[in-house]
C-alpha cells in the first residue's frame, strides 16, 4: 500500500475532497489531527530550548552564570 499526504490550502474545500476520496473504492481515508501541546508541555519545550541555548553558548566560550546569580533569578 502506498501513502499520499495532501495539504489542502482552502479549508472550505475539505468536505468535498473528503467525500470525493471516500467514493473511490481503492482509497482508504485516514485522517490525522495534529496534537497541540498543552501549557505545561509548551513550558517544558521552552525550558529545554533555553537549556540547549545555554549549553551551546557555554561551548562557544560564553561565561556561565554563577550559582548565586541562578538563585537570584528564582
């Protein structure tokens, strides 16, 4: 079985396209809805991005913050 991903630019055309594809007996329509991260997951991703940036800057020679500076930010 082969797969084909379609990106429909006009959302109003989706019902027509969906119905058209369902009428073809050689096509199986499998819809996938993208999962949106919740607030907690977004914060985790933001924190991870900051950590990666910190490590990359440290590797480039940027001076790291002291322990007291980190505590004062909390």
